[in-house]
C-alpha cells in the first residue's frame, strides 16, 4: 500500500476541489485517501470531472472508490455545491 504524506495528499485534493467547492468532510476525505493508498495508479488518473460524475466506469467496482462515492452522495456535508447544481 502506498502512503501519501499529508502534504502530497492535500496537494492532490487541491486539484480536485477549490475552497469554494466544499471538499468532502473528514470521513469522505479519509475514504478518498484509502482509495489513493490502495489504488495509487487509479488515483493518479482522478480528475475533478470524476467527482462531479461519480459513476465513472473506470473506477466503479473498486471497493475504496465505491465506499467514497456512496458516502459522498449521501453525506449532507460533502460537496454541497455539487448537490445544488
């Protein structure tokens, strides 16, 4: 399993969300980090568009991604702007 430093992980999160877009809550961030560490090659291809469309077929079926998307979709604290649009 690959370990990302807090700084490295935060840098990647910064490419996926702006501060105005309300990144995921602590639980969602933890689930996304689990995806990153379990599947670093897949995580390296993750784009902001994949967060908008959580059904990206390239990641569906990966347990860590599925856990993240399930949480992100249901959590009222995660990416509130995405839910409004």
